[in-house]
C-alpha cells in the first residue's frame, strides 16, 4: 500500500511542467544575446568597415603591435606597410587591428562647422547671440594695438625749490579738499 501511493504522487506532477522548465533557459539566451552576442557583432561590423576603408597614407597598427604607414593597397587581402624608412612589409588586411590616423582623399575637404545656420536659443538671444567658436590651437592670436605713448611730465629736480613745495591744485595731506567742507 505504501509503494502504490508513492508511484501515484510522482506520475501526476510531471505532466504540466514542460514549458515552465524551458522558460528560464529562453530568458538566459535572450540576456546573453543582448549583452554579449549583439555588441560583438556590431564591433565586428565596424572593424570590417574600417578595414575596407584603409587607403594609402593611413597610419595603422598591425595585430603584432607594429605601427606603420600604408604605402600601397595591393588587393582585397594584402597591404604594404612602411614601418621604417625604406622598410616595407606586406600585411594581411584582416590583421590590421586599428587605424590611428586617416588621410583625406584627394579633392575632398573636411566639413567645416557652420555656426551661422545654427538657431539661437532664447538665452542666446537675450545675452548676446550665444557662444562664439573657440579659436583654433594653431591659429595666430590677435595682438592688442599698442597705446600711443604719452610724454611724461617733466618732474622738477629734487634739489630745486619747486620740488619741495606742494602743487597749487593738490591739497596738502590732512586738510579737507575745497569741495568737501566740514559743516
């Protein structure tokens, strides 16, 4: 009698839990996709785009850590990198880990920021038109105009009698000025 009751309890609970058991596994997979798989795919896509845009004159870092300048793009799989003066090495394009500096293609100018077309905010209109662009670091700074030199007044010599007497329009120390009279 004891054995038959135990078999009856075990058989009844296993029938409805199949989908409930898979739900945590599905949830874990979704979390892994958004936290690990998707960001890695974005990073790989950006790296492929960077490698396809490599051209002559770009400064690159290879997978081995060698820094050089691309001297020639041989084909879709190889580039020639100059790592020192007259030392050129062929490198597989997919082993370039990063591009340090890009060269501009011939005839293309970098976009210039247009501050005049930018709409002004209410505070910018109230306080003089908003912010002004900062001058470039290598731009020459405007120099202030020198003020015209005034001729210094000739001071009397120290041993002359005029140097020892106070000026007629300057009040002596401790005396009230003519504008301020004590009442």
